[in-house]
């Protein structure tokens, strides 16, 4: 089905926000192909989640697939390859691509570059991603601190100042000790970055710069099996952005 055919099939269920999005897409199809969900959200003063819901009403997995569909209609020669690529990607990757804001990646990379030292904080399963990001930054001589124990992270923040940066990785953004750590960092003048699942959470409301991935919390027989493929993608894109802008080797 084409984009317009999908709209016709569900037009009775579209609300006022959906109508705003629909009108913009119809009038700016080529431009929409270049926009992230965050950019479109800012341009239309519409929440990113509303754009996601609109895409799903039309039967797409998210904003990225909606754009691929429009691109295939505008440029038919690209349809087969684009469609195959979308079908091969895990759902968490597609949704994370919807959420990626290249401007925020640039802001985060600049904050890391300006900082005297970067303190990376994450507990449980998130701790290994702090180590991964730390190694990616350290390889180009960025001064990084990451620890396995939260009391060491707290100590590092307690002895930091406005020249330093705190980066908190948390799938849910709800760990009270991490939220308190971010608040403490802010009170001491540190800049703060969060990397978390796309939803309203206490951590996002505290930090200066927020990077999002898609990874809804999931438990199975008492084990946390939350999909963190999107988190890996964000860490890699942040690392690549930093390397591109600030690596001189």
C-alpha cells in the first residue's frame, strides 16, 4: 500500500495532531526524508511519541519505515533495496533510528571534548556499556573515569567540579541513586548527559543533554532481558561523532 492508501484506510481514526502531521508530510515529502523524529517534533511542536503513534496507525513499525516507504514511492528504483534493509533490521534498531538526533550527538560530543574529565556512570547491565564507551573515548586520549561500584562513581562526582562531565547510562532512567548522582553533579556545576530509553523518566528531567534508544524494560523468569541493541547503536554513533570531530590521529 502507498502512503496515501494507508491514510485513506485509517482516516476516520486520525486526530487533530495526526492531521497536522499528515498535512506537513504531504506538502514536504522530500524534506521529510531528511528529518529525524526529533527535528520533526521541534518543527511542528508535536511530541516524538505522537509521531510514532501516527506512523503505527498507518501500519508502519515507526517513523523510519514511514520515511523508507515515502522514499520508495518518490524514487522507485530504491524500493527493493530499501525494503529489504528495513525487513532485515531488528525492531529495536528501526525504532532507535527514529529517535537519533544528530544535533544532540554533536552537542554530547562537544561536551565530552570540553570536559577536563568524563565520569561514566551505570549500574547492573548498563555498567559494561560505560566501559565500552570509556574505551572508545580513551583511545583518542579523552580523560575518562568509569567504575564497577556505584560508591566509586558517587565519590568521583563528589570530588569533581564544573570542569568535569557526568554521563549516565540507564535503560529505564529510574534508578534513584543514579538520579541523585546526576542532581549532585548539577549542583556542583558539572554538565550532564543521559543515555536512556525513549520515555519520560526522572533522569531525563535532570540532565542537560539526552540521547535516546529504544529498549523497553522486559523481564523473563526473574532475569532482565531488556533489548539493548539500540543502546549499542547510540554508543557507537556517539563514539563515531566524537572521533570524527576531535580525533587528530
